[in-house]
């Protein structure tokens, strides 16, 4: 887990540094102008963003990019709050769908990962849910659907998801909100790297190593 986390952190740094260089060459969009246009839509802007996030949370998709967009469109706090709300509602719906679809269907959907998720969440409950939400190495949709078939309690799943997704939502929303500011970008990037490193440390201390079971995160 530790080596994987470090590799992922390095890859993330390289990608974001590449985006910074691209922005320096091509220029950055006028965030203030974009937010002004979104604000002119009134309540429809946040409503549409929230609904889109909920729908995309049900299928494999780059939720992190949507959270970054939320930060760019609505600012750090509003963007993070809308993203967290959309991700949490989508996670709860997927949890219910997982139970309704049954083990065989979900096992096909998650490519045989239900047993591994079941072993982790059933044995450790709330702590395990917090861990898989904090560590950006487990696919968000896999956890959602598979968790519905595990022995984890619903209240632990909801609470662990809500709390565990906060740091990721804030970090990615900060990328969108302050991406054109070198200092803001550096702070957001540092937060993401620390998030990955802290997750790896906690997984080792937790004595329940989490292997990446896909390419895209958890959470956000």
C-alpha cells in the first residue's frame, strides 16, 4: 500500500505540474467571468450541477474532475459542498441499488470485487468506510455498489462516507477555485499529496492493507 500510494502521489504531481505548464503556455480562463455567468442562472446552476453529480456518481466517471469544475464554477466552499452532497446522495442510491440488484449482478458490475470489499467493511465497519473514502485508490462506484451487499451498517456507511469524502472534496474544489493562482494551486496540490500519504499510513496502522481495485477514486 505504501509503495502504491507513493507512486500514485508522484503520478498526480506530474500530471498537475503538466497542467500548470500548459496553463502558462495557453493562458488560464477567466474564472470570475465564468462564475458571473453561472450566477446569472440563479438557483438553476447549483441544482443542475448537483443533479449531474448524482447521476455521474452512479456510473464509472471522473468525479474528481467534476469536483474541480464545481470549485471553478461556485468557489471553494460552495463547490465542495455541492460536490459532497452530490457524491453522498449518489453513494447512498448506489448502496440501495446494490442490495436490490443482488450479489451476482453486483459482482459482475464490480468485476468480482464484492468479496474483498465485504471482508474489509464487515470486519471494521465505520473505520473501514472512512479509510476507503479517504484513500483515493479505491474506485468510488465499486465501493458504493459492493457495500450494499456487505455486513456494514447503513449508519456507518453514511457517516463514514460523509466524513471521509470531505478532505477530497475540499482539495479538488480548491484546485478549481484557485487553479489560476500559483499559491492556491500549490496548496491544493500539497493537500492531495498529503491525503494520499496519510491514507497509506492509516492503512498500515489499521492493519488492513487496501489494494487499488481500479483506476479511479473514491470519492471525489
